[in-house]
């Protein structure tokens, strides 16, 4: 086990009509081999941007890495050429997306789409690639894989499509799999099947997983470490058990408490849900030298409005960016 | 609110069936019927909330639409306030509809983009008043709109804005104000928070509970999110392939799920509660929901049920109650209400 991915002081900027906004603002984290790391936050907090940044897939001409580094196995991929990036993508780092229907090509059979990855990245012959595509479909538990390989995406259910995406992402046995809300469009029993599958594959291949989600329950089920993002900034990071049982940032606490969770035993009691008032700030407000959560925070004081909180360490690498973390 | 009235039944749905014609194959292919909702019955008491839960395609939204006469029921009856809702003619239906309103899932597509927020909320009021609008009525409507804006937590100056100028949560508040405009007794909430961010969900759920309490509203609550359902509801009907497979009050259903499908559904929900995670092993059910055109013979869940026995694919289990009011449609539940799944975990 070693450090597979090391992101240091990453800043990603997005050009908007109103100027340049830092959608990822000074983010640092590490991912160990075989680890599952989860990014959590509301929409517009920069979770997906982090993933696209690592993949080198930022929207052209609009998004760019302004500073910082992304070290994959010691190699800074922010400085890699397009050719090298293409080699890394698919071979070493791959990604699955939220909507499996729009991520698959409707005019090719699923077998062909998986085989294409193998032909391109692993330089396999046509027949060998097809045979391995069937093996992969079998590995992601598509029933009757040999026959289904000739199916087209529209002939599959949502859960099966996501399995095909996973098969494609795993075709070259990547070291890192980035999953961007992979089960949000799926029913909960299908979600359970997909998580079970990812867990098995991780155990078998040692692939590290970056799971992007908005669901604290999902984080608790499958991740070891978690990073909570707000308005492009890391607000809290640590071991999942520690963060969930003792959140130090008011936003983390709010995210946990605002959802009615299923508990071990249900009682008559139904306490009112904790609300986080207001909404996520707009891009124009990103990057200011204040705590961006202050306007929604019940603990906010003068200091929170005057300077961006520095990162403080708590026990065992729990890292929190809040002036009043001790009081949460 | 008058608590003595709390026990009477507001909505009573009996043996409701909805079917759609489906043509498969060529144009001359034989017409088949897809039973989206198959012989379901439920009641909701005034001031309470019933949840219809199930996965996509289970028929929960169709059932609610049929109860509101927004799709045609094939057979069955719907009684609202003791009145046969399905038999009303056009004019009485229009006024009766005032008592039954909808809140939709998507706050982006369910509001007219060309109307100001106040007009959206006022529209149902105007629709229910036939004839010309006198100044008196206009003033009255303005007063109601003001009051509704306040009730749902919108500021008065926001009345003049268009839907695109609001956030998702605020749009859902407009949708709620519109539903309240006609002073309904029953509100059908179709996945009212699933399009919203988690932090905003809490605001809307709290609001729905608050106005329910203030106005003694009755909710038919459709959701796939069991965490939200346990927070909002008094009783729950679990649907699978158009059938109700389990129907019980909140505590009984969540603490003692009897149908294997309900048990699997509950166990699949990821939870932050470590105690719950260690207590309930995840019950994985294989495959996807079967094709609704050719549902399995016997119990519809038999093809995926980890506890299935030969009898399950021979005859369809009736929805019956073994222990105080807890109804379940499964051959294998014991007389004491023990789920067949508990022997497997």
C-alpha cells in the first residue's frame, strides 16, 4: 500500500461571463492504493470538478488548473501532454457517471463498446477483445453475458447499463476508479447490488475508489475516508467513522442532521429536521477571503466574515476549516 | 384543530385497477393490456399521511393519478369525504377537485415559466370562480395569495418574480402555495423533495409537516426514499409491480417488515447509524423488476425472492392481516407475523 494519488493546493478556475471563479479553491488530499474515498456536498460545491480535474477532462477553454499539482504515482499529471493523459485515462484512472444512458453510445452494441476500450488501450485483436468483453460483462454479473454482449443500451435496464459502464471502466484494470453519483438514478435495491459489486471488485483487484455522492448513508456504507466540500473548498476531511460520529464543521453536522435517517429501531418520536437555511452561494461569491458558509451558519461571528478559516487538525488526521470548530 | 374528527376516513380507495393498452411488434400486433395498478385498496384518515412506496414502475404514481381522476381507472371506487369521486360529472368534479390538490416532483417543469409567482398561486382560485371577476373577489384573492406566501415562507416582494428567478426549494414552495390555494383537504405529494438538494429537502419536509398540522391536511405521499417516508407518514403501503404487498402503520412496518420485498428494500437503504448497519444484514435481491406485461405467475415477487417456495409460483398470495392490522401478501409469513426472511439472516 502506498500513496497512489496526491493532490496538493489544487486550484481550478472556471471562466464565467462575470469573471473567473475558483471552483476548486486550494484542495489537498491523498488517496492510498485500495482505499475508498468519498466526496460529499450539495450540488455546485465542486465535487464533480475535482473528478474532472483529475481526469484532465475540464471543459475546454472554460476550465483550467490555475495552480497546484496532481501527483499520480509521483507523476504530475497537470503537466502531462494530451497523449500521456489519454494513456492514463482508461489504463490507470477511469470514471463512471451518474446517467448511464447518456454515457453509452446508442448505436453500438455494449460488447463492441467494451471491446473498443480493450482494442485501443490494450491493443488486443478483435476476437480477443470481444471474448474479454464477455468475460467483463460476466464479472459485473450481467446474466447470459455471451448473448447480452450484442444488445444495445436501450435494451438494458438502468442497473444493467450502470454495470456495463463499470465493466468498461474496469476493462484495463485501472488503479483508480472515480464514480460520480453512480447510483443516483437507480432504485435502492439496484443501488445495493452496484455497491456490492464495487466492493467485490475492489477486494479482487485492489482498485482505489473515489466516490462522489450527496448521501451520507452511502458514505457510511462504503467509504473509509471522506472529504466534505462547500463552495469549492474542503471544509472537513477525515476517517468516515470519526467524521460521522463527531463532525467538527457546522456544515458537515448540518448535512448529517438534515436528512431523516432510518435508525436501528424506530420510535414514536419524530424530532423536527435540522435545516440549513439558505442555499449554496453562486459562483460569483467563490474565492472571497471569508468563510463562504458563514451566511448559512448559526455559529458565524465577525471573524468568520473577515478571513477564510485556516485548516485545523483534530485527532487522527481529521482536518477542519472552521474558526469555531471547537464549538460544534 | 378538532381532534375528535381526526379518526374519520377522508379517502377510501377500493379495488382500484388501472390498465394501459400496449401494442407490441408490428402495427397489426395483438393489443395487450398492461396492468399498472392491480386491484389495490387503501384508506387515509383525516389529518394523517399515507405513503405509497415502491421502486420505479411499481405503479405508485399511477395509483395516485387514478385516485385523482387524472388517469382513467379501469375499475374500482374512490370515495372522497364519503362521496363517490369517480362518478362525479364534469361540473361537480371541477368543484370537488378543489378539495384534492397535487404537489409535483419537479419544481422546474411544473410551474408555468411565463407567469409571475403570484399569478401561479392565484390561478386555481380564479379557475374555481366562474363568471366575471368583481373587484371584491380580486381583493379577496390578493389577500389569500399574500397569506399563502407568508405560510410557505416566501417574502411579499417575491410575488412579482418569475419561476426562473427562484431556486429549486423556493419553486417547490410556490408549488405548495398553489396547492393550498383552494383550501384542499387532501394533498397528493408526488416525490415532492426528490429533485432537491439534501439541505433544502429538510426545509420543505418541515414546511409540509407544519402546514399539515396547522390546516389539518391529509397527505397521500409518494416516495421512494424510505428515510423521508418514515419521517412523514403514519402508515405505509408498499407496492411491487402494481400490487400492494404490505400495508401497515409506521412503527409496525419499519420495525417488523414481514414481506421479503419490504425487508430487502429496507435493508438496502444506506444508513449512517452504525447500530442499524450491524443489526440488519443487507438482503440482496437478484436481477431487476420483471416485465410488467408478463408478471410472474403466483406471487409477483417470487422470481426474485430469496425465501421463495414452490407454492409461491403456483398461487397468488392474498393481502391479509395476521397480526393487528398489519397486512401482508405473502404465503410464507407465519401466523405470529414472522417474516420468512428472518430465517435466512
